[in-house]
């Protein structure tokens, strides 16, 4: 079943999306449109469309960057602080996008809504599938924490195996049911691409960048009241005006029955909300970007703390055991998740070696196989010798070592944020 769901189905979805989209383009090119209903309900569409498009574009961009640059992404998420910030930003974008898709659905529900007339059965199917996709993403962020790390350690290798035509479903088969639903529903969205209005994604007017400027001359009376209704504004502008500089009597009469400008709805509220959104987005971006850039440039040094892991006499000579300790930068709400671990081996009476618990490929926890005298990564088959060097598999760097010391009869490890990538 896993082979059908996570190997066959993705290939079928992509095949239909590509070749079905090409066939539709050459057989019915003028159907490549979003079929916008903005002229029907511009105000309702504004609140839903803006939330949906801005939210989903940022979420898809985050997924794409993590897929293209997994090592950099893993380094950015390498501390509990940055991981928590990214998860919080992702959850906020998820709720923002969810609000947008709900508005786009609700505006079509009333039987008398003009948008419902322009909604086809495929539109309903697409809206429901997109709603499930966003809702499952929010559910993962709430119920299965640290989804960004799961995506790096399981989703990205699986997607790359599909691209290399060497599909390996073992990376995603052990994931929770909600995560599997999110993955399969995402490929269902891809499958629906050539059969729905999603085709407008590839009809972006790139040629606008080099086409000649379009000059528009408004034949309007001076100091006329500014209208917010797009259908009334051009009509009033052209009605009865014979000269662009001097208004005619008929033009003046057109405005006689209109309310005073003070009675018209002022667009200041929309400008205020837009500025608040821009300021909030800039603040969120700064919270994430500044520490991340400082870390990548080496300006932000990870916090290191000596943690005691046990008395010297409690460790057997030559035996490798798992020891646990509190993360060097624990979050106040982390709870049990602040607990991390390492592999510790006693070399002689006063000398110990400590290895990171995390594979240098994509951060999966490695296991110590005493009978084989090897470290083994269960996620992607990475194997390390007993000294931490790479034996085989995807990892290219040895296991990270922690500095160890003996202090007052206690073995202490100089801990640092989880070294997902060495």
C-alpha cells in the first residue's frame, strides 16, 4: 500500500499535471484563466484573496527553499530558539491562509450569492481539497510539533528519491496519519491542476515586462469626489465631459445626485490594515532573519554549557552508553522536549568520548549497535564506525563530538544546541 500511495500516485499526479496541462493549453488555450469574480463581489473577494494568496505563496516558498537547500535550512533550525520561531511563524501563516480559504468558500455558499453562479463543480472540489490541505498543515503544526524538522529528515529525502527515479517510501511510511494525509492531498492538488482554474498559475503575464507602456487619459471634471466603487468612477468621469479642462453642465449634473465626499466610504481603513500587515510581516521577518543571518555569518555564537551526566565510577571501561542532559538553551515552555542525549564511552580511568546523538546527514537520532561495534542511522541507512567516522551511506561527515571533562568525580559534557549538521 505504501508503494501505491507514495510511489505510484505521485508519479501519476505529476504526469497528469504536466501532459494534461500541455494538452489543455493547445486544445483550449483561452481557458487558461483564473475566471475571477472580482467584478461581482470585489469587497468580499479582497479579504479572502489577499489572505489566501499571500499566505500560501510564503508557505510554498518555505517548502521550496527547504527542499533546495536542506543543509542550510537544517543549520538555521539548529537551535531550539530558531526552531520555535520558525514553527510559530509557520503556524501564523497557516492560520492566515486558512482564514483566506474559508472566506473564499463562505462567499459562495448563499443561494443568492452572485459568486455562486460563477462557481463550477470543479471549483467546489478544488476549494475543498485546498481547505483540507491547509487545515491538515495547521493540524500538524499544533498536534505534531517540529514539522519543519520532519520535513527535512523524511520529506525532502523522499521527494529527492522521486526526482532521481529511485523512489523510497520508507522515509515517509512511519510518519503519523495526519502527515501522510497532508502529503497525499498535496499531490491530489497537483493532479487537479489541468482540470481546474489552477492552470492560471502558469499564465503569468511575463511579457508585460517588455511591452510598451499603456497611456490612459481620464476625461474628468476637476475636484470631483473620489469614489471607491470601481464601476461608478469611470462612468462619472466620462459622462457628459466635453473638455478635459472645463467641466460641462451635463458633467456637473452627473455629480449632483451623488453624496458628498465626506459621506463616501474613505479607503483609509484599507490603507491602515495594509500598513499594519506590512509592519507585522516586517517584524516577523526581522525576528527570524536577523538571528539566522548572524548565525550564518558567525556573529552569533551558540551557547555552550557544561552538563553533568553521571559519576565517573558509574561508567564501565570501553562500554558505549546513552546519557541524557538538558539542552544548553532550554525554552521555558519546552518541558520534556528540552531533554536531549549523547553517546558516551569510557576510554580509560579519566578519559571519555562523547558523540552527538544526531546523524550528520539530516539529524536523525543514531543508534549504537554493540554487537556490530557501529553507529546506525535508521532513517536513511547511514553507518558510522565506533570512532564516529563514516562507514557508509548518505552522511559525508563524522559524528559530532562533545568536549568531555571530569570535575569533582562527575563526568561533564560541554553541550551546545543540537548539531543537526556538522
